[in-house]
């Protein structure tokens, strides 16, 4: 069983060191803080995905609207481009 590329022995050593550094009274506070941080990150990532989906929908709608307008704009722009190239 490997978690983040570490075996069970390495994980136990890390847990013992954390216990020695923070002490048994502070471990619940530390766990609570880490849990809140992870939850905040997950909520933020979920919001980002929803925002991206909404943005993609809006961009797609704008692209459809631009495609409908593009032929009229390109026809009007072509004579101006030809005049510029003949003058050069």
C-alpha cells in the first residue's frame, strides 16, 4: 500500500514526528484546520468548474452570434483590404 509514494513505515514515522512537534493536545486543532482547508479547496475547485462551464456556454453563444454576423462584416471588409494592397 503506497500513499503519495510512501510506504506504511514512512507514514508512521511522519505521524510520530508530527505528534512530537505539535503534542497530543494540539493534534485535533491541527486536524480541524487541515480539514477546513481541504474543504475550502474542494469548494473553490467546484466553483471554478461551474464558472468555467457557464463561461464556456456564454462563449459558445457569442461565437454563434459572431458567426451569424461574420459574412456581412467580411464582405464589407474585403474591398477595403483590396484597396490597401493595390496602393502598396
